[in-house]
C-alpha cells in the first residue's frame, strides 16, 4: 500500500497546486484579504504532500518492492542500502519526483518565511510557483508515473546502472536539483513582480537569497559531479563538454550573471530590466537542461533513456513557461523604471560587462550543444567537442577573469581612470610576473591559453584580496569575506585547469609483472592481478607498487576492472594517489596473449586545485549569504528596539 499512498499524495499535491494557482489569480485580481490569506497555507500543505510522495518512493526502493515497476527496472535486492535509497532518484521518474518535491518544499518555504514583499507580489509569486509545479505534476501523473505496478511482479530487479553505484549519487543530483529549483523561485519572483508592477529593491532583496542559494548548490553540484566523473569513468578528464555537463553549466552561467545583477538592484536600485530578464533566462536554462536529459535526443553517460513523447511533453512545458514569461516581460517592460543611473567606469559598469561576457559564453555553449542536434535532425551527423568550446569560450572566459579582477576595485556610481589604474598596479604586476615566470621556467612548451590562464589566475588572486586592504579585518562584513573567498576560488580553479592542461603526462603501457614504468616523478611497478569480491560485484584488482623519486617511500595503488551481474556491465575503477602538487591516476585495462596487462597512467600536476577552487567558490557564496542574513537580522532588531523606545 506504500506505493498507492505515495500516488495519492502526488494527486493531492497536484490538486493543491491547481487550487493555489486559482486562489493566487483571484487574490491578485480582487485583492481580498481572505483570498490573500488562503494562498500561503495551501502552498505549505502542497509541499508536505510532495514530500510524502517522495518518501513513499524511497520506502519502496529501500524495501525492494519489485511489484512497483520502477523498482523492478532500476533496483536489485542485493544492492547495498545506500544505492537502494539513492537509487530512488537514479532514474527518470524518481529524479522528476525529486525535482517537483524540492519545488513544492521551496514554495512552502517562501509562503512560510517571506515577509518582506508586498502581499500581492508575494501571492503572485506563489501563483507562479504553483503554475510550474502543476505542469510537472501533470507530467509525472500522466506520462511518468513513478508508482505504477509491475504485473506480474518479477522475482528480482534489473539493477541500477553500475556507473551510478557510487556515493556521488546520494548528493550530486539533489544539489543540482536544489540549484535548479532555486532558479525556479527566482523566476516566480520575477513573474510576480511583473504582474504587480513591483520591480524594485524590495523585490530584489527578497529574491537574492534564492538566487544565491541556487548558485551555491549549483556550484557544489557541478564541482562534485566533475570529480565523480573524473574518478568513476576512468578517462582521466575533469570536464568533457558532454551535452549534459553543459546542461548544468548553462544555468550556472546565467545564475552568476543574475546574482551580480540582483545585488546591484537590491543595494543600488539599478539594472531592473536586466534582473528580470536574467531570472527568466536562468530558469530557461534549467528547463533546457531538463529537456536535454530526458528527451531521448542525447546519448550520454548522464542522460536518462526516455522516449521522445515524454521529451515532447517537457518541450511543451518549456514553451509554455518561457514563452509566457517572455511575452509578459515584453508587455510589462515599459512599466519597469530604469532605476538609478551610473557612469560606465564604475562598479555597476563592470558588472554590466561581466554579465555581457557571461551571456556571450552562455550563448556559445548553447549553440555548441544544440547545433549537432539540429544538424542530426536535418540528416547531417557531426560532433562539436572541446576544440570548439576551448577555442571560442576560452578566450572570452579569460577576458571575463580580467574584468572580475578589476570589478571589486571600482567604486559605485562613478570612478576616476587614474585612481583605478593605481589600484590595479599590483594585480597587473602579479599577472605579468607570473606569466613571465611560467614562460621562462616551464620544462614543457606552454600554450597561449594556458599561459594566459596561469598569469591571470595570479592577478585575480591578488585582486581578490584587495578589498580587504587597509581594513579592520575584525569589522569587515561577512559578505565581503564571501566575495573575496569566491573570487579567490575562481583564481585557484583557473590555475588548476591551466596547470593540469599544460603539464599532464600520460603513459599507456602493456606491463609485465615486476616491470617498472616511469610517469612524471613516479616509478610504478606492476606486481600482478588478484580476484576480489564486493557487495554486488566481482573484480580483477591490480597491485601497483609506487615510489616517488629514488628515496621516496613505497605505497600501493589497486585499480580494478569490475563485473556487475545486475545489470551485466563491466566498469573500470581507477586508483588515485593525491599529493600536495597533484595526482597519480591509474587504470587497469585488459590482458594480452603475452601475459601483459594494459595500464593507463597519468601524472596530473595541481589538478586538485580545480575542485579546491570550486569548493572555495561555494563556501564564499555561503559566507555571503550568512553575512546578508545576519545584517538583515541586525537591522530588524534595531528597528524593533527603536519602535519600543
């Protein structure tokens, strides 16, 4: 009965979303206090019903209830409990239910906690959330029911894709979905403000925590997903420009632009139209990502195999939501006042350039992702890969880094060119010094993009901490530290990308027992292969003795070639040694007729800086959010004290 209870909760949540949309429309139109007050409780209960439905799905997966078709198709009784639990969203229907559950809970949180917005604008926002949720409830109930029964029930399930049987499944999809849903809330805020003609600083202050929260989770999700693919796929790469990777990158680019824009609107009452438009674009990118993953038009290790009819359903939702939002924007943009003006040479001007460059990169990634799909539909097969993205987006990203370094050193409203150049002297000197040092001292030729990346990373690192110069560090606001840490994280990530691209060494060898292989500073000796058993797999495990230099201590790495019976799949499990200056990455291949085994060995200098920097960016965002929350609480407390005085 658990599945039926979950399905009933899902129907109730859908009905409540419809009621919420109806009440919100009437409340905004009539302005009646009774109607206005009824919308909040409905939104809260809707979120609870969605959570109950998701809990029921997790319960049937954990119980290995094979009478539920989704469990039979995507689970197995022999799986470890972690993968039974996380496997609830390791498939199309479950992931969509998780998506709409987070959406419902987010709407409930807005209804429960938001008190800063005008009541009519808030109710219009909740109406927008209900409209989005209603479409996805319809998609689940009529096209992708997660609680359908299998008749007859099989004795056991087909199992989960072995590539997903990793702890990363427990946190990578939820963090990305929280990010996507945060952008849906920002979208609803923008729609609500357009409906009530209330685009202004108050609207931006209400929306900013959701944008910042979405950006934080997207950053964590993309960073974690990059490392998961890096060690799980056995290809030795940290980014492949896979279309589904791009599907998560595009919302992040739009959210980054939106975050800067909404900050200007909240604090300086500028960029009003920019903010509304970017909120629409950011959610559009998350919808496009949903379509790419579930439409069946892509072949990817990330994509769910779904029939095109359901992809058409999602495409229709995308057209309705985004088309409707753009039409509303076109009708109401004339009512959006320009806000405060500013000079081109100012921090606002720097943020506008930042947003333009992010938009150009977003456009290039979007074109590179969809062009092969459109070409295939017209009968032409082609591939757009790293050379295109690196050659087009790479140089623009480096210009963006330069603007990022200068932006925090500019003053609001207007600035003086001579004063700006004086503030930029140290970052410029760091850039030139680092570039010259790498060019002279590198033992290998350095490409132009990598050289520029390493040089600009040094300049950005210096510029990132410049806002703290001559400040009392104990009195500096926490959100300022957040900005410093986030920008410094970008510098660290950029340095890791450029360094690993330039100095990575790869060896593909057929190794005999006892034969040493040199890769980078390491000597790797193959000592043989042994069979091992896991919870639901068997494997052949190599034993590699590793020594760094002539005097280094010997340690061992054990890459595996695994076999899964449910479903029948072979995977390569890399073994990685992490040091302060990089990683030794090893993969076991197949034997040959001469008794040798294929080994792939990589030495990747400073590659860990990529993920360290990504974590720093997300932590910086979290510090910034905490700083804004604390400042608002202090302001509220002072206002209450003044009222009581």
